[in-house]
C-alpha cells in the first residue's frame, strides 16, 4: 500500500483552488460510491457470482471512463 496516491494529489489541488468543503465532500462521496458498491458486491459474491455480472461491472467501469475520455477529446477538438 502506497502512502501517496493520485487521489491525494486531487485532494491537495482542491484545497489550493479553495473548492468549498461541502462541494468537495459531495463530489468525493458521489465519485467513490460506484466503486465501493461494485467492489463490495463483487467481494461478497466472489464464489457464487454469475459470469454476466463480471461483464456488467467491467463494461460499467471502463464504459464510464471511455465516455469521459471521448467527451474531453470532443470538447478539445471543437474548440481547436
């Protein structure tokens, strides 16, 4: 386990730009909740989890990441 993660960098950056504390907490909870729920469910059903659920978790995780990347790229190319 590393003592310093990229999440720490983001937290420090939010402090530097003076992001309101309530906004930071709400965004942190909303951002962490899907991962927490997915890992909790996956761990609780490790031995008895159906194969289709693995696909849903992977598509959900990487699908959201892909959508964010595409949205950022589209925004950059539209303004360029």
